[in-house]
C-alpha cells in the first residue's frame, strides 16, 4: 500500500477510534486543526499506527515518514523502528468478523472498499476484560474474577483474557505477576478452556516483538510465564517445540521459547525455583498447606462445624490446590465410615457455594482412582468404597461421574493378604532405618531371609519401594547406602521392576512431599542399571503404556535414559552420591571390578588360595562378591580350566562368599549367556554342567533351574 497517497483503511480508522475513546488522556489525539503541535504519543498496546489520518488534518501534514512511494514500515511486520510509533499489542486480534456472532451478516463482512470491519462484540469484550484484570489486581479475589468472566458468556474470546492478563502483569511488580499465574491456574479447565489458554500464550509469544518496545525485559518475563504455565500443568510441554517450529527466524518469540526451555525448565529443582520466583511459595509451602488441610478436616470430623470448616478452606486461598482437599476428604471418608456422611456433606456445600469448583472436584477423585491399588494395601475394600462414594456424589449432583475414568476391579497382579502386607511394611521400615544407622548389609539379608520372602514375591517389590522412598527423603549418604543394599540383595529382576513400577506410578503424589522426586528417582533407576540390578530394557517395562506424557513418572524415565546415554555415564552415576555406600573404603564399582579381575588372573597363573581369599576380603565389599563368582565362571567356561573352581570352593567353605552371593553370581552369568555364546559356542552346555555341579557341592539351592530361556528365580538366560 502506498502510504503517501493518504489512503485510510478501516484498520487505521478503527485504531484511531479506539485511541480517541480511551479513558487515558495520554492516548487521545487532538482533532482540532488549531492545535499548535501533535501530542506526545505513548508507545504501546493502544497507540495508533503511524500514518493514521485525523479529521481536519492533512494526511501528509504530520506524516514524518518519507513521501516517496517506498513503504516506510519496519521490516518483518515489527514495530518500534526508527521514525515509527511502535506496534499495537492487540493488532492481530482487532480485525476480524466473528461468524459465530448471532448478529453476524455476510453483507457486513466487507464494506464497499472490500476492507474487513471490526466485530463489536469482541471490542466490548476487550474493554470488559481489561476492567476485570484491573479489579483482580486491586482485590486479589479469584472467585469474583471467575464469576465476572463467566458472566461475559463469550468463552471463544477467553484467549484474549489470557493474553491481556499476562501482558498487563508483565509491566507490573512481582506481586501482580504471581497473582496472574495463580489466577490462570485457578481458571484453567473450569472457566477457561485449555485450548484458549494455549492460544493465548501463542498470541503472546507471537507479539513479543511488539511487547519488547514497552517492556524491555519481555524475553525473560514472558519466558518465566511460559515455564510457570508448564509447571502448573496448564500448558503442555509440547507447546515449546511447536512454537519453535512455527515462529519466524529472528523473532523475539524464539528467544522466549529458548529461555523458557533451557533457562528455566531444564534447571535442577526447576519446579520449586519457578514457583518461588515471584514470591508465591515463600511463606506458604505445599507441606504447610497440606498440614493445615489435615488439621481442619480432623477438627471438622470431630466437631461437625461446617461453617468453620468452609471458612478455613476459604482462608487458605489456594483454589488451584482444592483437589488435595477433595482427595483427603474422600480418603478420610473411606477410613472413617461413621464420619462419611458428614465429610461428603462438606464437599457438597463447598461445591454449591462455588468454593471448590467442579474441575478441582474431578481432579481430586481422579487422583484417588489413579492410586487406588496402593490404597488397597491399607484399606482392604478401597475400590468398593470409592465406587460407592462416587455414586453418592454423582446422585447428589456435585460430581460429574462421566468425567472420571472407571475404577478397575481386576488388578493385573494378585494382591497379597492385607494383614501380611501391613505387618511386613512395618518390619521393612524398621529394617531399613536400622540399616541406615549400622550399614550392616549382611544383617539386612539375614532379617529378610527370616521373613521367608521367597514364598511371597510381591513383598520384595514392597521392600524395594519402601527402601527408595525412605532414602529419597534423606541425605546423600543414605541414598548411596540404599543403592548399595539394592545391589547386594538377591531379588529377582521382576520384583525390582515391580518395585520401581510402583514408585513411578505414584510419582505424582510423591512429588507433593519430595519436590526433587524426578532427579532422585531417575538417579536411582540409572544407578540400578549401572549396578546390573536392572537391564536397560527393563526401563521400557517399568514405563509401560499407561503413563501420561505429562506425568511425573514419565519425566523420571526420560531423565533416567538421558543420564544413561550421557558420556562417561557409568562413572558419573556411580559417584553421584559420593560413593562408598555403607562402607568407607572409597572403592568405586569400576575399581572393584578391576581389582577382582587382577587377583583372579594372578591366582590362575599359580597364586595361593589363601592369598587370593585375603585379597577378596580386603576389598571390604561383601555385597559385591557375586562379581567374583561371575568372573570366575566366565573364565572357567572360556578357558576350560578348573583352577578357579577350587578358589570358589575355598571361598564358600570359609564363609567368605555366602549362598546368596553365590546364587547371584550364577544368575549374572545366566543373563549374559547369549553374548558369551558368540565367543564360546558351547557356553550354555558348559554352564548347565557347572550349575549341576554347584548343586552337588551345596552352593546352589535345588530350586535354581537352568534352561535356554528362563530361570525360575526370575533371571533371563
């Protein structure tokens, strides 16, 4: 378009009209031809574009750009270039006709000149949205803001509210930024459709080049808003990748996405850091809120004072965390049958008074459905009770049962008797705590043997879960000790897999108590693979197909794979918690393997049995003696030399190598037979003979059976 010809589009007329009607005097343009000079124009979201014609003034008179036929606008559709007035934040949203408008007419879509007109309903919505945001910043009343937004009855424009809220907060203090983030989290899904939230953020990122004219730190602030939205689960992580591909090269939007991804979301403890960046969680931690919820519910269950309970819930001022209240009320109702009616009545009243919205209620029930299998260990008929509570809530009208997934009454694995599991969980906790104090691996093995876990394999998975859970809530020393113990226990791989699967499935709940669950649990998984407790393929089995892409468990698995794929991953993972485990010899696993290999070579070349046994003992790592067994057996198979068999005999008879470590060593060889067979064709046949020979010697239990596919103890050949 040749601007020198004074052409006036309806776009320019509408921008001028908006500016002239604005309540902000700094945005009004004098229409009097006698005005001595043009008023000072503020750059920003509601300023008119350059070249706008004003009644009574020649379009050329105050036009500062070149009068040549060359278009003087800045490149790439940006703004703020030399000699320009800056861009308009809402420019791309002003100029369209809403075909869904009841007053829509195709004849109104274009005037005689063929230029699109502005939708009056949208113009009205924009003005009201700005007022609602201003009132919210003044009152901090989430519920009132939600009701006002609902009253507009224009959900298809909600993306503009998201855009307006954040753009106004970006130019204010941290208090308003935190308020904006909290409001979006509260309105998500219940008042504002997720697709509208997504669109609002997309519009913001796309208009970053305009925003930066008025807000110099746009890149950092908007990147933090994007990261906060991802942490609050109102924006999918895929948003970052899609926007990177869609944005034009060189735009500020790309810098924002990169900053959000690399600067915030990839940092250690990123969730906690992002949530506290604007002071949101400084004085109100998740633990504090959960403690207050517990206290008010216990007090209500005793007193029955519903008004006081409602007041306490309201005083918490955490509408985005009300799903935790719902979850705890339902669990308490399942545990305290006599208080069930009273507790359900509290949720019903809170729902009717719009204190707890339908989205939070559904989310609370969904969290219980996701963990009902674990809950069944403590509450025997948890599934039946939960189904009954869902039916009652739906019949009373405060729960939409169709929004929930069905409760499965057919668990994949048979549950052990509840009384046995409860008793074992208490014993397991006691054994683990004592181990953290003494560091005695052999004592743990002895205690577990007395529990006769082989007859109830499910309990081994429970022990693995309990061990990791207790370690994650402690210091590096205990974490290292837990990994050492896991490596020294002779648990079948399937039981260890089941234990980690239980941890992954409940990772979302664990994250509420242990914010760094992603980093810690991923490291435990990676360490288990490095220590040969798990095979890399087991990570796929642990993940399964049931995990949601945005779940904490899925993040754990991704990080574990990333740790294992990194350069020098083995050494880094082994030293992640300082090494040493429950012993203080300072050996790293790789060093131990090297020492074992050297002492076996020396013995094979004519060394003394007693000297070899002394060297093995001086390693100070009895939980790793299975490596001695494994390397000895592999050497026997490769060289067909029985000298190392005599060393194993001496070690076993002297008690240096326990039956558990002996069995574990044979199991390690069984797992690597396929690879060994590539170098020694008859490796499987030789190993079968060694297994039978070991049974005769009393090294292996008769239940240890070998074939080319599966061992009964759970290891694969």
